[in-house]
């Protein structure tokens, strides 16, 4: 199998895993966060799910791009 397809499959799996993890964390924070005021004075469930979780996952996306994704040519080699 062509190495480009293996790398693309790996990147797709990591992206899907990160998306599912984000939805899970977002839902758990919204469900279990509680109504007491948080740092910004908003309900804690809102701060966790809509302010802090996205920042965490932006950092995780940047790490994933840096560590998992590779710059590969998408054109077919001329010899084929």
C-alpha cells in the first residue's frame, strides 16, 4: 500500500479521535459542571464547556498537527 494512504488514514483517525474527545469533554462539562459561579462570574458549566474546553482542544489540535501530521506530496509519482 502507498505510504501516502497510510499517513492520510493515520491523520484521519487522530482527527476523528480528537473530535469525539472534544464532544465528550464538552458534554461532560456541561452536564457535571454545576450552577455555582465560576472565575468570570458565569455558571461553572458554561465556563468549563464553552470557554476552557475549546482553549484546551485548540492546544491539542496544534500539538496533533505538529506531531502527527506530515507534509506529503499528493500527486502521483511521474513513473506510474
